[in-house]
């Protein structure tokens, strides 16, 4: 993947497929590291599946025999000296608290660190594709703090205007971009 | 500064339009957004279609949606066009520039851009 924001998009698509209705994407940066976590309340994975997701030959899809999302993320993190941790609770064993959390840590000073890239596009792509799922996003760096919670937008918009209307998507992109330009003092 | 109050104003403006639109769209543009598609550059292609449809004022008749892997990963980014009464058209190895051309010539003009289809890619 050319930018980490594409890995974020790819991993969050797994949460969409797991029928989550709330997906949290948190990015925390220090001078040296970038850590992102994607937490969902989807149906989760059993311990057996969880043990296999890091291998490229595991996939749930039927159109091809390899699944590369998690292995690509692991590669991107590990080549900077970082790591990926996945925890999951399957709905059969945890009917009231199921879901999956993926945490990936990267060292920015490493030569193989891939920049985050266009995270705003990743968010608008997710919302465009899944307008009924709620997304909570935060990105905190030493000098910026950016937040978005689609539940707040939904409250204002009401039932009749879906979040994937072009005008709403554009507003969300501008809303995020403005926050990125607005540095902390 | 963008505010939620501004969003409320957009809502008032859009309310009637969205209700009118329900059930009127007839063209579907479907972009593959699995790992294979994303790695090959599907995100900017999707955005080009979303923005292009809006810019051309086609929101009433065209919807842009996302799908997973359809099994032809070597041809990603893949875009499928569904129109009532017509055969599905599959465009392969898409880019932002190609998306703009498909929007103009196929979606607006009604003429399939043959050179970008999977049939031409297989011949080459």
C-alpha cells in the first residue's frame, strides 16, 4: 500500500463486513511513533479464526484464495520496528460485548515508514460506502487534534438525509481539512 | 469555520430534493474496494466518480456504490456499470483520468469506452 491511510481503509472494510454499526478509528502520533486502532462492534472472530488471520492463506471470501489485508498491515508496521495486535470477541461467546480491535504501531523515524497520506479520503470513502454505519474518528498529533463523530452529524441531518449525499460528503471533507489546518497553540 | 449549524442549513436546502429522488436512479457505478482494489488505486477512482457525478448534476439518475473483490484482482481497479435494459460493462485498470472519460462518454454520452473494457484488456 502506498500510504497508511489505505491500510486503514482496508482494515476498516473488515469491520463493515463484520456488520458493525459503530467503527472507531483513532490515530495517535508522537514525534517518534504513529499508532492507529480500529475498533468495531461487529460479530468478531473465534479464537480459531483469530489465530489464522495473520497468514496470507486465510480469507473469508470465496472469489479468491488469499487474504492479504492483515499480512500487508503487519509488513508495513514490522518493517518500521512496530507491530500489530488483534483482539476479538465472537458473538457466540460474547453476545453482549462482541467486536474486534486492531492496533498497529509504526516508528516514524525508520526509513521504511510509509506516511499516513490522505486520511480524509479514507474517511469519506468509508462513509460514502456505508452511510448507515457510525464512525468515530480522532487523530491527535503534537500540534493538531482532529475529530469527527457521524452520530453528531446524523442528529442534525435527521432520518431523511443520508450521509452519502454528495453535498454531505463534501462538507465532511471540508470539516476535517479545516481542523487539520487549525494548529493547536 | 465549518459548524454543525451550517450542516442544518444544508439539510433544509436538501430535504425536498432527496425525497423527490427516491426510486428515480437508474445507472449504477460499482467500484471494487477490497484489498486488491485499494492497493491498485481504487480510492481516487471512486472519489473521481462521486465528485464527477455531483459536478455534472447526475445525482438524480446515477448512484456510485462500492463492492468487494469480484475475483479478477489482476485487473484492479475494476469498475462495473449497470444500466437497465443494457448488458453490464466492466472497466479495468481504472485511473482518475479514465473515470472522467467514462463519465463523459459512457454515463453522459451513452457510448461505451471500448478501449478500457475487460474485453479489450484480454485481447491485448
